[in-house]
C-alpha cells in the first residue's frame, strides 16, 4: 500500500495538512478519509479533494478528485 495525503476541499482551511492514510489508490484514500466515492474527472465546481502521494521514482504527485455526478439531476 502507498501513503496518501487527502485534503478535503470543502473544509474552510484548504491549505491544511490533510490526513495521511495507507491505501491502494487515490480514490481509495479519499473514501477512507471522507467516506464518499470520488472520481478523477468532473466539473471544477464539483472538486472535493486533493490527494498527494509519491511516485515510484520518488517524485511527488497529486490528483484532484470530484464528486460523482447525480444521474437524477438532469431529469425533469
């Protein structure tokens, strides 16, 4: 497992240190910390978390994760 640092973008302090967890993927880390399933692509307004981790070659990396779209939202 890899160490991930998850920063909740809905918290008032976006510059916080976040929470570090061991997980299989950035999505898994976000689920452990935030308790919600997130995806890697979405609208900027749906941004929910930044997940930081270290690549195998030692370089730092991050991904932004988004709330899943509500399939019922577009129905009238």
